[in-house]
């Protein structure tokens, strides 16, 4: 059984420092960046250790895994982030389980979530729209070409509240490539907010490999797994 408590005692200060350095480099407050601890591939002990370390924003990439951990930690005050692709037929479960869905990647899914939230009658569901800022065919997300129109159309749906945008940068150490992906997302968000001021200002970008650069480019939420918990098991 890996010692998640001991591990976090080592890793969390480093992650916080990377966020603080990125923020300081561009004159931002580190507190303007929310750290979402991604527990995917790790047992519920990882989530519990994160909570005990003061991390209340936890992320999972699959609805089932999120539901399982949320059931064990019910009442503990976790804000659950669903960060992976959501199949249309799981839309209702995603709505019920997650506090924020980062990965709304098509108009079709946005529509399903909107209808689901209206039917459930809990008011609009908080979502981020995922954009494929790199054009990689393996990545999901709204394509960057024509994104403005599609994102604005999604934001019109009455059952969802678009709090901002999310992207995944390519897996590379090339800083200019990473910056370009993050800058595109930021500019896209600025553009759509100038058309529709009801859209929120969240930018979910930055993972273990690129979180400092993401913060320098304006990230308000970094989604960090490996740097905190080590390599998880593949689902
Ligand atoms: C796994 C995952 C993360 C965390 O990635 P790390 O490199 O382990 O920090 C962030 N975002 C998404 C969408 C993920 O699937």
C-alpha cells in the first residue's frame, strides 16, 4: 500500500511552489490558481490523503471512478471535477456526481447535459468547454477552427452554465509549443466573453508536465496527478 500521506508531504510543497513561481513570474497571486488533485488510477486512500493535506478540489477522468470515491468520501466537503471524456449515455450520472465537468467536448454533449440538468431541475450545471488547441486527432475537444461560433452556441443552452474553457497541451517539453496552446485558449476565452459576458473566466490548463507555463499563461485551474501521487494505474 503506497504511503500517500508521506508522498504528499514531499510532493505538495513542490507543486505549490511551481504554481507560486509561475504566478510570481507574471505578477499574479498564487491564490488565483486552484489546484485540482487528480486521483485517477489511485485508490481512495490517495483522495483521503489529499483531503487531509487541505486539498478539497479532486479530479477523476471517469464517471464510475468519481462515483466510487465520492461515495466513500460523502460529506467530506470535496468539490469533484470530472476531467475526462463523457459518453452521452452517462450524461445524467456525470451531472449527478460532478461539481464541475471540465470536458464538454461537443455541442451534442453540451445539449445532452443541458437537457439532463433541466430535467433534474437543479438549475444549470457548471461546465467548462474543452477545446482541441493543438489539432491532434487523438485529442477531444471543440476544433479550434470555428470554435468561437460553436462555443457561443453551447453557452446559449439554458441547462448549463459555461464557467470557462479547458484544454490539454501536447505532451512535449517544447516551451513555445506549450505556450502557444495555452495562449490560444486564453485568447479564445477573451473573444467569446466579449460576445457573451455571462461566460465565466476559468481557464483549466496545466498538468504535471506543464503547470508552471500554464500558470504563466493565465491558468486558473491546474489539474495535477503524477506530480502529487506518482504514476497511477491505467484504468
Ligand atoms: C490525467 C489527467 C490529468 C493529470 O495529468 P498528470 O500529468 O498526471 O498531472 C490532467 N487532465 C486530464 C484531462 C487528465 O486526464
